[in-house]
C-alpha cells in the first residue's frame, strides 16, 4: 500500500466506536469498533488487526485481520488473514484463508460469472 | 485470569526444544477413511459437510467445487476459550460443558451428511469429548458418515498435532497445527499436546449411539475410524 492509497482510504481508527448503518462507494479500513451493518457494494473493506465488528458486511472485496461477528458477502473475493476471528456465514466467489485464521460458519463459494450457476 | 492461562497451557506442547520460527511441516498420507467418504461425495450432490478441524481454505474449495455445502468450526480452538473456564466446588479450573455446547455446534438436528472430526478427540479437553460426539450425533442425518483419527498407544505425548487437507480421493496433506495459546501474543505459537490415547473399547463406547463403526489401521500410529449415524 503506497502513501497515495493511504491518504485516499477512509479509516475508522481503533479508538472510534460506530453504531448504525455504514454504506458508501469508496474503500474503507476499520480498526475500531463497529456495530450495525456495512454495505460498500463496489468497494473494498479491510478490518484491521484491532478491528472488532458486529455487523453483516457486503462489499466487493473483504479482508479480515481482526474480529468479525456477522455474515460476510464479497462479490469478488474474501481474505481471512492469520489473525482473523470470524463467526458468521461467508458468501463469495474466491476465498483465501491464512493458517491461523479462525472461522465458525457456513461457506458458500459461488461460481464466477461465465463459469456456471452459483453453487447451492 | 493468570491462573486460567496457566491451566490452559496443559493443552500445549513445550516449545523449549523447538526452533522459534520453524516453517510448518508438510507431509502426505493415504487415508482409507477419506477414500470411503470420497466415494459418497463423488456419487451424490448437495451434501452438507461439517469440518470441525482447523479452518482450511483447501478443504472448503475441495468440497464446494464438487457442489457440496461446507461448514467450518474449529472446535479445538473454540474449546480453549478462557471464557469457558469455571471453578468447581473444590476450586479446580474446569470447562463449562453447557456453555461450550450453547456456543458451538448450534445446528438443526439431522442437518449434516458428513462430519470430519479429524484428530479432535485426542487433543480436546476430556470432559468435552463425549458431549461433543453426542451433539454431532444429533446434527447428523441418519446414515451420515463421521471420520475421526485416533492415536495408538505407540504415539507419545509429543506427537505432532496436524491439520488435514484433502488433496485427492484418498490423499491428505498434513500440516502441523500451531497457534498462540489464549492470552499469549501471536508470536508465541505452540502446537497442541496429545491429551490421551483411546483404546478400541473407549472408541466403541464413544460412538455407541451410532449405527456402525469401522476401523482402519495405518502405519503412522493412527487408527482411522469411520462411523455411520
């Protein structure tokens, strides 16, 4: 991540607490506490190592380094890094899980467009 | 809380003789149990598969690519949650079995066609093993299959704890499981310690509510057990 990207990334810092509905059309980095719902549609969401999120999340790409309690829907890809602790169902086309990540939930890997119907 | 952390350390191997940053070991083994399960998943569609071993993207892809539904719960790590520890009347630290089952394996009865236990019973707190198997019986369909691995008496307490990645019809890749004990920094990864060795009678008793049980003996001090609900 270069300096320009860092300045353009919307960030919820680790001392920030948000309760409610988050939606938007730009990439978001959460290192704080969020409760509610998160809908970033065509953008990316990263939950940092200090992030603690209790929300259903929908985004194009989702990267989890912290703790999430809620369902995750990524239209493109989902990355669970080694420090991730996720409790909730996952729906995505592509998934990456590092050794050490903790997951409790159902995984629905949908076929990419043009490769057939979604797996059920 | 320090005493809780201390009590949890009995579930991990000492790291004094191990290099701090050793890369995870990768081995392969042939598995008769996985071979039997492969015959089922290759002949049926839309099965619900519950994997209670370490979270594995490999296994998720392997089963979902064949059109099956995959559920993942890392029950060994979940069982080490310090919040589950309570004190009994004598002041001993014990695990709250009811709370564990309130928070884990919460599914409708008869949901799963296949359950992959891997080596969980050998590494889990003993008081949780039978209640966990009983809960698995409840959430499995009649006729469903459960696969578990048990060490033989020849396995020592420092037997490596592996995660099992399905790589083929009857092939597994084995990777050493290492994670930081609760309350320890992520840099202090350790491998879980073998808690006990079940003999055949113990295993049969553990699965007494199931319809049938089949043993496969392997060369690596492991008995594979395939039970039918």
